[in-house]
């Protein structure tokens, strides 16, 4: 495995561009590990409706970055007290949605540091029932990213202020607030250490479970390409916010795979516009489904026909097609 040196950059748009560039352009015969720390920012899941996840006024007043990532899942808050890790590997069909495989070495190192971490739920690392890390994945079909956050010394008051917690999440999980269910790793360490020391200990611990690492520094031409990707994608309002679609039907439900939120515009009995939001994980883009249903009569039989050959699990994870059809048409 090769460790990628991000040279201390803390701009989240640049770090996400670096991560995607490495995924798409680095040598496919080897695995990579990337660490990065971001300035105060909200990182939005690929399928989320940004404006409904953030406290816009607070973000504007405090100059907090808002950036969409390529992977699914929910919105997370980053600051200089949060360490992000990213494994870039081949996609062999067994690794996608296998969060245990990629969190296991991180959990092992945390345990060796005296932090009783464990993987729980879909994709979270918890200590004493409090979340210290969330993970997500993205696949190009050949290569994949498995990345996550590690809350080391994050300002928890900012998490609550910057993120809007949807009522559906509060009702379905019984959370009183975001603050009540997250914690910093530093809270569980017997001896205080700096972020830099924590990062180094984590890296050394990950070395021990693999072949010797080597550190890779990007060439000037590669950094130019990363900056170009940042400018052409991660700097753009269309990528980070996108347009909010017009709709006259909203269907929203939380499943075991996550929340699915449908915005459907029906004109003259046919679906003229459809947008699928949510914090689910899937291998394929939901834009496939959106395109398939444009022009289809808003009728369960016709919708079922249009989706006959569609594998719902490819887009949402372990979800039955009947559950999705019922959500679209309202029979739940």
C-alpha cells in the first residue's frame, strides 16, 4: 500500500479533488491510503438535497465550506480537529458495502491506543455508544474509495449549529440532538496527544498490518490536474448544491438502508420530473432511475413495468423492489 502525501492542504474542495483524481488516475495495480484534514466545512453525501441538510444562515455568517462528495451517506461536519482517511483499492465485488473490512484496521489501532472502538449500524464506529467515525464508499466499477472521518478534537457545538437534523431522523432513531450521540476520540485517551501525534500513531499502526508503506508525492503536473478538477467540479455551485426540483408529490421514508426522499412532478398524469435524495449507499447513480421514469404514467402498474429489469439493490443497497415501488406510488 502507498501513502499519498497531501502536503498539508486543508481546503476541502482540493482534498476531495485529490481523492477523486487518485481514484481515477493512479496505478490500478496497487492500493493507496490518503489522510487529510479540512477547514470548517460540511461534506454532503452524493444523493442529498444540500439546502435541506445545512443551516444556511449560520454557514454564511461563519464562512463554512459546503462541498458534495462522490460517495453516498449523510452530511458530516469537518474541522481541523477531524482526521479523514481514505483507502483507494480495486473493486472486486466483495468490498463494496463491506465496511467491516476497511474499518477493521482502524478499529484495531484505536483499540491498541486504549480506545474501545467497534463498528455498529450500517457504517459507524462507536465508543461507549457514541459515534466517533462515519464511513462511506464509492465505486467506479473498477476502483473504489472507502473513506471515513475520525472525530479527534472537533468542536461539537459547531456540529449542531451547522447541520440541520431532519425530523425523520429524530423520530426514527430517537436522537435528542446531534451533540448527544457523537464524541471525540481525545475524550477516551488516557494521555492527551496532539492531532499530529494521533495521525502518526494511526499511520504507524496501519503500517504494522500491511506490507511496508511508501510515501508518494504528486508531481507538479498531477497537482495541476487536481486543481483543474477542483475548478471544474468541486468549486461549482451546480455540483455542491444543484437545483431544487419543482414537485407536487413528496414521498419520504426511512428504511434499514437509509432515508429515501422522492420529489415527483406529475403533469397530465405522467411523471415529468423526478429527483431522488437520501443518505443511502448504492453502487450505481440514481439518475438512471430518474431517467427511466420520465414520461411514465403515474400509475403503479406502469411504473412497475418501467422498472421491471432494474436491480434496486444496485442503487440503494439491501432494499426490496416492492418497498421502493410502494414508496413511489404511496402504498405503504
